[in-house]
C-alpha cells in the first residue's frame, strides 16, 4: 500500500519497520525526515516530482512510502464496545478518513465496512485521518445484514441514519449501539434499513435536505456518546 505526506511519515516513525521503501522528490528539503531515513537505514530513492504525482492521488508533499497493507480487525472482537459505527458502502476516501477522525475523537474504537463496492483503507484515508487510524480498528465484512444480526445477538440496538427517520434528539439510545451511516449517493441500502431496529434523522432547518456523510456521522456520533 502506498501512503504519502510528511504527517503520515511522522506518524510511522515509532513503527518505521513497516516501511518497505520511500520515494522522495529530488526537491525534497526536510532535513529532519531525510536524517531519520538515513539513520534508520530505510530504503529510499530520489525521483522526479512527476513520478510521485503518478503514484498517489493527493498532495504527497514530496514523499511517498510503500508499507504493508492495512491489517483489518476481526469484527468478533468488537462486541464489548459500547458504540460501533458501520458504513454502508461509503465511497469517498476523504469522508472515510474524516469519520475515522471523528470516531477517535469521540472515543469510538471500531468501524465496520463491507468488502465489496465500498471505500477501503488506503493512503488517502490514512492521510485524511491525521493519525486517528492508529487508534481505531476497521473490520471488513462480507455481508452487512449478517453482521447486523450478530450484533443484535450480542445485545446491540441498531440505528440507521436516513432522512425519513425520527429526530435523533428524541431518541433514547440503548446502552450498546451499532450506528449505520449510508453512502454519499444512495444512503442506507434498502435491505440494511429493513433489518435495523430504528431509523433516525437529523432535522433540517435550511433549504438543503441532506448533509455530507462525514458531517452527518459526526452529529449523530456525538449525539449518541453524549446521551
């Protein structure tokens, strides 16, 4: 997996053995990073900036790292958490990274994503999460509905965010919560919505009738943890 940016590199310093190779722009001038790379005998190569541009989609700041692929968590280890967030085929990597940051800030340690037709953990997600990914577990599952059923068996009440739900402020959230956030374009899928316990909504006062997925997730997450 390719990750990029100075902040991401600095986040990896304590775990630098996962870095397989580093590509640096020939114009890269961060002496502290270069010194760390050389002192720890990390494999590196100076290349033209255009090569870095073709490696990743985003502002690489002159540094791209090849690291081990992300090690997804086991969903069966999440059943002790008070609040778990499930993303129903989210597609935007920046939204995913922002949701990871919100979860970490709110004390939520577990996120679930589906294997197919969904964003996954990549370099953009790692950069957007601003280090929060190091403290949040992400599990990838084959079937969201089956996973919802598992959480119900472990005492969770499942809530899905959708426009036609009840006002989340009027909801008495249970002790153990699985919160489902839908995709940017289609929201929560029909089958998932059919299998949740409650559909909740954020009241709208303006002319727009929807919010960015990461913004909606942040509002609901803090509404739940501060209940």
